[in-house]
C-alpha cells in the first residue's frame, strides 16, 4: 500500500496525514504548504447536506478535501491558477478516492463567475492572499509570493467573484488578517454579502488576534455575532485543546 502511495509523489513531495477518514494530502516541501488558517477555516465553515461548495484559490486542495471529510455536502470544487498546485491537488483527490465528490479546476479567481456561472454554489470558501504590495516582504519564490501577496488577484476580486457565484442566501467564508477587517466588511457589503459571524484567533490569550474567520450571507440583513475567541497556544509549544480537536487528533498529526 505504501509503495502504491509513493507512485503519486513527484520529486520533492511528501504525504501529510489529515487525521480525517484516513485522508492524506500531497505537498511540496519547497513550495507553499497549507497552514493552520486553512484548517481553521474548514472547521468554521458550515456545509449542509446536499450543498455544493467552491473554494477560491484552493492551493493543494486542503479545504475541499477537509470539508468532504467533515460535512455532508454533495460536491466540493477547488479553483486554482497555479499549475503545480492544481497538479498536486488533483493527485490528492485521486489518492483519497474522491473523484466523485471533489473537483479541481485550473483557472483565475477573477473569472470564477465566467467559469462556473452566476448563482450556482451554496457555499464559497477562501483563504486568499493577505498582503497587499505595500504590506510585508514579497517572497522571491513566486508560488509562495502568489499565495501570500495580492499579485494575481486582490481582496475585491475574491469577494466580487465569491458573491457572483453564490446563490441568494448562500454563505461566504473567509479567513484573513484583522488589520484589514474594515476593508473586508466594506468590500463584502459592496457586493451584498452581509457579515453574520466572526471569530478572532489569538496566538496566546494575552496577545492581539492575528487571524479572523468571517461568515457572510448573500442578501441577508445586518446583524453580526462575534463568537468566543479561539486561542492557539496555552504555553510555548503547547496547543490549546480546541486546536487539537479541530485537527482531529491528540497529537495534531504533525501538521501544525
């Protein structure tokens, strides 16, 4: 069995356990690997039985694969522009025998509504680039830079296309940085996505939050719930019990 799994890997790649349904994901240690933000978003997002989901900028497919494991959604699609990531995500889908439930599509977020049509998905998820050209140092490795910086798309592109492909009353889930929260809310409202739930993620209980999880509903009325804080560490190298629970294993599977 292990020998057969190795056939899915290319040079420089590895398999990481997702601690869900025995699923594993292919990653390249020299490229951009998924982080905690994607895992937290997959836990925050709500997908009901029979619903269809689109993940914008899916990378190596972590969010669609985790949502398939955690929810009763009908089908999960990941849209990704980088060929290498599309290739890895597609092989992970086959490795986990998910071809009937998960699709990986190569394409530009800015053209999502042209690719899929308008008003066709129940749920949209996204872990977009956080940094504008003015924020942070751009990684000289282009695949990593594209994942972290608004090089090929910006916040408005992601929100606009997410709103376009969503059905009325569909749900939009995003993980982002708190320092851009006002910009995020304004952009969502411009495209008729009303923030309904937010949860701030803190590295330690006495530190400022470094992530925010947001649920918005297309066409909803204004009313937002701020959920209890999510604390990552209780002490150096000691994760909060809720983090282990979200990862689905007491040891967190080594992917933290």
